[in-house]
């Protein structure tokens, strides 16, 4: 491989970041240098304050310095989670200064919220973690929000989480240094990059189930896409091309519960996320998650979570 000047990648790490998202962002750069036997990338971990940020798991990571918007760099990645839906106005201004230099800006997980709050994703396609997609769409109408794993739209890149971030970094390496290097970098992590960027972020990660029982995987994906108007077991079985009794048996063998119980839990989990993360009323949430009445929803919610949906709504409102 011909010698090329190393690209400087700055990673702005915000408090409560995900360790996996950070690793997925920087480890492919290290592996690319190793595989290429030359320094293709240099990276710096940067904080916004004098204090080193702490991860969501309570681990403090040493930084290479504070974020300087005027420093020379080829790309800036923002790795953030949890508390990044509101940001410091000074940070927003600093990010806009970086953007005026026409370099690539990337948001990993809630890093997309940071870029969006700074107005840097307006007019671009973007994504964020699947739990926040609905609120992200409502909050930023000027962004073409998609449920893709990651999006690379001109000089604005966003990834929904750790695994999509790894895929995005491999895509960057492939674009800059060719497919053979990207494949070898993936091999360092014993990673088979099977999902395209445009694959939707799944609510349920099926893992090996998609290979060992594709019919069951098909049914679960159908459940995910029909929360508001739940499908019957016969309809689900027909989508997978199997008999209803076969579907019942496979659910119990693979997942230890009936299709009905699994589907109900999927809808209730979605309702809890909506109550915690959006301003929708209980009635709206009930309808969106396939319950015919607010009272039926409340009974099912209490059995599953031991609390009333209204209480969850009140707690979320006070926390906000």
C-alpha cells in the first residue's frame, strides 16, 4: 500500500457515553493501521470540560485533551448517550465552527442528537438509536430521519449504536482505502458484516435465530412492524409459510413462551418506552401499541411492570 499522510480523527466523548460505541468508533482505526502496516489514521479522544467523561457503566476514560473547534482535523466524531438530547449552547456554537471548515461530522448513538441540536443535520438524512427515532423525527422536522443502521449523507454521518458504528467505520475505511483493507479489518474482530447500511434497526436482535429458524425470525419481524394492529397467530404463521400449531411449538421450544405472550411483551415494552421518552398521552400510547381501550392497556401494563401507565407518564413529565 502506498504511503499516505495519516487522517486525523477527533472523537468528542460526552459524559455517560457508551463504552461499546466508543470502542466501535476507534478500534477499527487501530486495526486499519495494523493491517496496513502503516499509520493511516491518528485519533484523539477529546472532552468538552476539564473533567474526563464517565461512561454509562461508570468507567472514567482518560482524554487526550479538550475539544478545540479550531484544531486541524479530517473528521470529528461525537460519541454520546442518555443525557445528550439537550446540549450546551457553547458546544453547539463550537460544532458549527467545525462544520464551516467543511469536514465530515459524525454522530454515534445519541451523538446524532448533539449534531441535530446544533442545526448541523438540517437538510440531511440521518438516524439515531431505534428507541429515540420517533421523538427524534418529531423534534427535528428539517431532518430526513430514517430507521437505517447508519447513514453517510455527504459530510454528515450518523449511526444508531455500537454495531452500526463499527459498520460505518468499515464503510469509511473501504471508501478511503479499498475493500480488501476493510475486509481484513473486519477479520481482525472476527466480524461478518452482513447487514447493509439501509437495513432497519431491529427492536429485537435475533442473532443466530435468524439462521437456525428463519420462519420464526420472519414472524418476529412481522410482530415488530404490526404493533398498532396486531396480527393473529394464523396470520403470522401464514407469513412464515408454516401451520399455526407449528408456530406455537417453535415459540415454546426456542423462546419458552407462546406467540401471544411474546407479542404482548413486545407491545408492552414499546408502550413503556413511549411513556418514558415521549409526551404522548396514555390513550395515544395504548392505541399505538395495539390495545383496544385504555383500561385494557392499563391492566396489561400493571401485570407486566407492577405500576400504572399514568404513574410512568407522571414520573417522566417531572423528570423532564
